[in-house]
């Protein structure tokens, strides 16, 4: 799940001191316990293939290699355990990510999808899975555009 954070929320996330506080923070964001227009975006399980397509084909995280690499798992991480991910794209990085995602077309994404190593992918690579990934990608692309226009940071969260 993606959430666009207000400045107040981003400061609260940065102020967390341990995994319990990070989880509590995310729960508050999920419940909408903050002022302002909530901005969020679901990805179901498409985040895996999406990140692989936008990065180097792996699930490597926290690298900030490029705006595309940062879109899903490439931001800073706020959770130390292995069972949960909270990836944070800073407010000043969101516009670059949004701009990078705008130029991704279906043919480019398909080429990247077709190069995913099937042995390392949790799903089954297929035309149906690509269509599913592309559908969710278009929602994430639109979400980043809205987050950038609103001047918000972004987090991506997933249980592993």
C-alpha cells in the first residue's frame, strides 16, 4: 500500500525510534487519523513485478539508484525487522519519481517484465500477470502525480 504523507506525518515517521513505533505510525495513517485529504494507493501483489521492472530486475531495496528505482522499494527504510517494509520517498524526491513514471509506457514495461528471472519471481510470469502488473502500475503512476502535486512524501508498506 502507498500513502502520501503530509509534512506533519513525515516528521512523525522520521521521529519514530523502533519497529513498534513505525507500525503504530503506519496504523494511524491507514486509519486516517490525521487531518487533510488522505492520498493512498493499493497495489495488491503487483508491487513485486512492478519494482523489478522499474529497477534492476531484483527486489533490492533502499538504493535510490534512479527515480524509477525509488518508486516502490528504493526509498529509505524505517523498519528493521524482516517481516515488514516501510519504504520512504522524501517529499523532494516525489516529483522526480512522478516525472520518471510518466514516461514509462506499456511496451517499455513489457520488455522489462519479460526480462525478470522466473526462478527469483514469486509469481508466474505470463500475459495475464503482466496485464495485472500494468493495471496496478498505472494506478501507482497516477498516485505519484497526485502526491507530487500536493507536495507530499510517499511511503510504501508491505508485509513480507
